[in-house]
C-alpha cells in the first residue's frame, strides 16, 4: 500500500519515510505458518525492520484484519518500542494495548471462514507515547498524529486447513 493511502500516516513537519518490514517466517502476501495463528502456538512471528529513520524515538506495531465483518479487527497493538531492527518470535518489546479480543497480547489469526489477510503495520515516531496500557487502537492512532516519521507493512494470509478446527482450537473467549 502506498504511504499516501495508509490511514493516519501523515505528519505536518516531515515526509514519512518507508520502512521495510519482512519476516524470516513468511514472505509478503504469502500464507503465514500455523505456528503464528490462533490454532497453532499463537505467538507473534519474528519481524525485521529496515530503513528505520534515525530520528525515531519509538515504534508502534499494529496487526489487524481489515476484512473482518465489523470494523477492523486488531490482533496486536504495541507502542513505545525503542527503535529496533529485529523483533524475535514471541517478544513483547513495548506497551501492549487492548486488541479486539480485549487482551493485552498478540492473538494470532483465527479466521472464521475464507482466507483472510493480516497487516503487520509498523510506524516510527519522533516521540514516545506513554499511554495507559488500556488504550486501544484509536487512542494510539490519535496520539501518533503528527509524529509519524516512518511507515511500513508486511501482509500475510491465513485460512484454516479444516474449518471444523474452530470448535477445538485455543482461540480466546472474548467474553471471559
């Protein structure tokens, strides 16, 4: 997605630089391994960030499913990550906010129907947000306004190999 089309990736003072986001676990626009999904080990995949702007004070990662039937479904929300070039599998490098499952952690994809696409969005900021960990995506996005100096994304897809697995996998009960 071009930088100009990305939601909230605007800043008044500087041009937004493109960050390259890759993973040794899967390629852009390819199927994510089950390990990183709700019916697998349910840990975040390792990520690598290239071209992080030198003026970056903190980073934000938002993982979401834009094809969810109601709004965008947030699987992971992390901010106040000190500038890094690599995020290991299963790491929680900053403040984890509330995802759409009402949890403070990574929740891997658990698509209920067909193949879905999951966007791993990375933002470089010229500030540290210092928000309460009960903040959700829109509070984080509002606080980021005019502070984004870099942006990149990696997209992975996932579909259950057996849709009946939904009855037995370890997806969280969002009402508990």
